[in-house]
C-alpha cells in the first residue's frame, strides 16, 4: 500500500527538511519530492496497512525536523493504474 505524506515547511526550510528526511534512509520511503502549490514536499512511502504508520514511519522520518514543519497530511493510495495495462480501442 502506498502512503503519500504532504508537508508544509516554514519559509526557507524546505530543502533542509527534504535533505534531512533523505538522510534517514528508511527502506519504506520510495521518493521525496519538492512540489509546488499548497504543500512544499511530498513523500511516497510503501508500507503495510497493519504497521503503526505514525510511530514507525512519520516519527522516524521527521525526527528532529518538527520545528521546521507547519503542517502535514497523509493520504492512502489503494490502487495504482498503469497506462500500459490499459487497452484503448480506436
């Protein structure tokens, strides 16, 4: 199951937070993106639904960074649709 963590950082702290998360090197973290819009960073995490997501992933990933973070939101991805698997008739 994929989880997407959206993070809004305090002004000027996006790069520092992104680099700090990358240095943690959690095996569940697949990508960390700097993004535009309402959020500053998006993290894609693969994990099991039965894991204690907050304690095992979020707390580890953002440890020592909370002072630079204004808000987070987590979204669960249930299914991936691959365009190569789709059959489109002309």
